[in-house]
């Protein structure tokens, strides 16, 4: 079968021929429909993130998949059921995080990530997975199901953010989403019915497809070249919730300035090393005196995928049509992995229902 993989010593992916995998006990065989591409895949290609499976000289890419159960192999799944796989797997056997059903809380050395770190991904005509990590989704998700995984990361981050404010009366009126990539735009849409006013930060000139989506969602576009995050509260209004999805390290600290008293900032971006000056004393004081919270969040697990599935059902069609901008066949791998500003979410389509 065809798979899209990165080989050792290379920086661009290629189509390779591998055997259709055999499901082990407890695993199902899934026929892949679509796999989404995101910034993490590019980091894997550049060798900045993750690593190959032990003893292999290539890694199959892809962690945002939707497929159809081809062989339930004695599991509770049914043939023909549409499923979305979770990403994390235990390194050897299992460990406490997986046994507790909380692999998303495992530190990096206590988990593998399919398509990212130490395990093959889902960018192949078929893949296998333990049935417990395959989330059933409605048949209507055959094209859009690739969005469940990124949305599940938001679902987890918001769960933690709201939990951190759960000991007092807190109802966010305003949200500032930092970043107009797929994660930022999906988050903006997911929060549409939760807050009264939303803002989304980018650094692009008009016309731009992401700014169009932001405005269609009735959110305000904030250009960081004109209004840095540290000045956001003065120019617009302090935000009850800040959701960082830029990977721009200064935003982690500037978030404290953008927050309203009692607000929470949740950080998802994955920056490289960067040393810069900040007034740490002032930010520390503000966090304390204004009861602000700042927290990091990575990955997601079954209940976040289920919550993301419910959220995806509520997203309007126009939004979904505008988010998935490019669809390629596996043979068009070079085009699929080209990045430009006209694209929001690119998917590789292996098959249709
Ligand atoms: P993208 O790289 O597609 O999106 C990031 C966006 O932020 C881009 O549109 C970029 O604009 C914008 N941006 C970056 N710096 C600035 C700035 N200084 N001012 C304004 N806008 C800026 O990534 P994704 O949307 O896929 O993901 C967002 C981040 O979250 C990434 O760092 C990713 O690694 C991380 N991530 C984390 C997860 C987690 O579980 N914690 C899960 C998934 C992703 P432009 O395109 O114009 O450069
Ligand atoms: Zn992703």
C-alpha cells in the first residue's frame, strides 16, 4: 500500500510502498480516508520535533486522520464505522498515565505520538490501532473528521482553563485568540457561542482568507504589527480568556498584560529557544494581585475527542468549507507539503466513503 513517509537524512516526504498492517489482538484495521497536515508535520520534517520509531529508517507521517473500520478484528467496533484515532500510545506495554486514561498528561518520555514521535502515523492507505483509541464519529464527518484531532487539543486546553477558574463565579465575556492558523481559527469558531466578543491576532495584510474567516465569525482582527499583545487591553479591552496558538514565545508573557483581572491565559504554541528581556517582576506581581492564571496544555484524549466531535457538529458549513482549503492525492505529496498564505488546512485524501 502507499504511505507518505520521511526517510532518514531527508527533509521532504515521499510516497513509499509498505505492507498493509496486520491488526494485533484488541486492534482494528482502518481504511484511511483523509489525513490533515499541520505545523507539527513540518517540524517533524525539519527534524525539530519527535523521532523515528525504534530501529526504523523512516517514519510514516500524519496524526490528524479519519477513516473507516475495515476489519474490527473481534473488537467492539463495527465494519464501516467512521473513526478518528487519538495520537498518543504507550512506549512499552503501558504506564500509569495510560492506565488512568490520561495519556495527554504524560511527559514526553512516557508516551509515543503516532506520526510525530517514535511511532508511525496515519498517512497510509490502512492503519491499525487499539480499538480504545479509535473514536466513532458520524458518517457525515468523512471529509471534515480530520478537524477532530486539532479541535480536541482546544477542547482539552479550554477544559483546563475553565477548571482553573472554577472556584469562583467566572463567566468569560471576551476572548483573544493569538494566531490565525488552523488551530486559532478552529478555536475562534468553537468559542463563538461561549463569549460575547472575540478577537483574533495575526500579522497579515488584507486580502487574506484567514482575516475573511475571522470577520465572518464577527470577531475583530488584530494585527500584531500595529497592536502588539502587550498593548491589546489598552487599545481594545482586557480579555477574560487568552488562547495562544502562535508559537511566538513573547506572547506567553504578553498574555499577562492582555488579560482582565481573574482571567486565564492558556498556551499551546511550541516555540524554539529564544532569549529576550521581560519585566518579570511586574508580570509576577500582576499575576498575583489580579488573580490571573497562565497554563500550558498539550495533546488530548478520548473525552476531548468526543467533545470535539460534538463541537464539529455545531460548526457552520460555510466555515468548514473555508477551513479545508486544499485536498491532494497521495501522489501529489510535493504539492501537499507546500505551505503558503492562501492555505488554511491541507488534507491528503487516500479514499472516499
Ligand atoms: P500555524 O503555524 O499554522 O499557525 C500559527 C499562526 O500564528 C500563523 O498563522 C502565524 O501567522 C501566526 N503568528 C505567528 N507569530 C505571530 C505574531 N508574532 N503575530 C501574529 N501572528 C503570528 O500553526 P497551528 O495553527 O497548526 O498551531 C498553532 C501553534 O500551536 C503551533 O505552535 C503548533 O505547534 C501548536 N500546537 C500545539 C498543540 C498542543 O496540543 N499544544 C496542538 C497543535 C498545535 P503567519 O502564517 O502569517 O506567519
Ligand atoms: Zn495536529
